[in-house]
C-alpha cells in the first residue's frame, strides 16, 4: 500500500488515538503512517458490538420474565460468559449459575453482593435496583 | 520519577515494547526488525481454539514467542517474572525495578484499559505495554498502539495486570538485564527467516502455513451453508479483525514483514531482499483486498454464497503467492 492511500476513515479509534499503518513512500521505502481508521474495520468491529448487544437484550428479556437476576445483565454488558465471570468472582461455575437465577440472587449476602458489584464496577445499590429499560 | 523514555508508536504491541525497551538501553532496532528476527509472520487455523466461540485464525505465533525468539537470537538476556495470585507483590516488584531507573514491559488485559478507545475494549489478555515511571499513585505508560504516552492509576494498572480468562497475564513483567556489545544481526536475520519459511512451507499438519490458508479457504466456502447467515458473518468478521484490528500494522502483519525485508536488504547488503519486499507488499495488498471484500460480505449478514466463494478464491491465490514467496526467500539464506 502507498502512503497516500492509507485510509483515514474515522470510526473505532473514536478520536482518542490513531493507529500505525505500514506503507511505502514516494521512494518505495517503508514508513509508519498514522491512520484514523478504515471502513472495513469499522464494519467488523460494529458487528462484534451488535453481538454483545444481542446478549444484553436476551439478558434483559430473561430478567423481565423473572427467569434471571440482574447479574445476567451485567455479565452480558461486561462481555462475560459464566466461565469468565466465575474466574473473576473466584467461585465455581455452579454457584455462579445459581446467582444468575432470581432465587439464588436473593440469597446473596452483603459481601458476595459487594464482590459482584466490584467486578462490574458498579455499586451494590445499582446491582440490587437494576431494572431493564430504565 | 519519570524516566527519559521515548514513546514510539508501533503496529504491534509485543514488538513495539521490545523495540522501545532496547532503544532505551541504546540498541536501535525497529519494530519490523524485531518482528522479522523473532519470526512473527505466520498463519494458523485452529478450530479447537475458540475466541468468542469462533475458531481461531491467526496471522502470528502464540503471544510471547516473537519476544522470546528475538531476544534469544540477538543474545539479549531478559528478566521475566510472573506473580500468580499475588497482585501486591507484582506491584511492589514493579516499583523496585522502576526505582533502579529501568523501564518495564508488562502483559495486560485490554478490557479494563481505561485509556483505550471503547471500541477496542474486549477481553483480550495478551496486550503489552511499557511502564516508565511513577509519581504518587500515577504510573507513566508507553503503550505502543497508542499515538501518545498515557497514564494509569495504581489500581487500574493492577487490574489490567491481573485480568482473567484465556492467556491471563498473572502480573507478568519483563525487562532486559544484559545486552551484548556486539550483535550479529546477519545471523539473527537468517535464523528468523529460516524459521518463518519452515513454518509457512513445511509443518506437516494442514492447519499451519500455506496449507492452513488453503484448508481454511475450503472451510470458509461452506460457512453460510453450515452455520447460517448470522454465524457465518460472525466467523468472517472475526477473521478480518485478526487481519486488521489494532496490532497488525495492516494486512495481518504482511506489511511489517515487507518493511523488515527492506531493512534486511541493507544489513545483508543484498538487493534481492528489496525485490522480495516488493512481492510481500503485493501479498499484503491482496490480504487487504480480502478484508475489504469480506467486510462487505459481513455487512448486512447476507448468506449469499458468492461473497464467501470470492474471498475463498482470493485466499487460494494468496496461498500460492506466499508459497512461492517463501520458497524464494529461503534460497537467500542458504
């Protein structure tokens, strides 16, 4: 790729940073060129975020129909599955699965609630009061 | 205390950190040179390794390998430490080394990296950055994939050093402790090239090197049939992300390798490396074309098999090009 063809499509870098792209200059020599982004990358990155949002939507539906606890929403929002969440919370997966149900969630003590809240970077209050669509 | 450390933006974090650490100690080797010597170029399709539930197609060897191989071939001694479940010790040890005026490379998880653009923040744990100072609760950070130097608080740094999941860093940190006065760059370049050529041409498993590209091409053709439109698009999108998203310098490291070959031409005093660099640029351009076409196919998640066939055909063409390329390159080091 030539230096002047390095794309500058604003997108995932969000104005925060620019990325290094290797390209050849007018003398055929490789140089590092800063790029704000490239549309194909924006497309595939968006797709990945759509999939995350879908998990969040599924969690919200389950919470509304009383099948899941708020933990399911925050788990999805933090791009976690049960395995990763159990790694962070340092509990076996079967226990985490219980906490994903409203019944198991209601039995959590203050320390356990604090541990979950800390991982999701929210307060215990936010965890307890979470309702979909508010 | 803030060390006089030069922040050098790079295409790829692992090479970028090593390159700038060595630069601090007076050894000027570019990211591309480290990448070539450390045999960073690769292709692997590993259906048994899943990322977000999707089989992994990778354009580089496992994290840490480029770094280990480059150090070994250059005769540089690195101190490496991990601190499983000992965050406090990991931070104390980091402070101790910084107090000796040494910048330190660390492995980090990306998800909690507060200075990253939000769109970058996934659970990926094999990121690398340099810590080059500390004042009160603030650490000075040189992250090669960022345009400018940045900072993290002590708590933030601890968090990213102890992220969980696949490839979790466990507080890993590293820094050079012995750099030889004389470095045999020619020999290191030859070793790097030999290994990459071998990997690309002769691994007797169809998942690696040019055979891997051909194998994945065959599988990819069937994705819309086998997986349905939605999953197929997710699979293809992930491939494009492996090729282009932060850390490859574009086209799955192919352009960084072309830059390495240009530098090799002057070190080896052999213009044939320049010719091959041009060939590698063409290969990189084809991979970029792949990304562009694949992204269009993913967009709207169409199951139209034509889009998949087009990119699968392009992969076969690239596999032939890469096979020819490494056959030629290997001749140069004989």
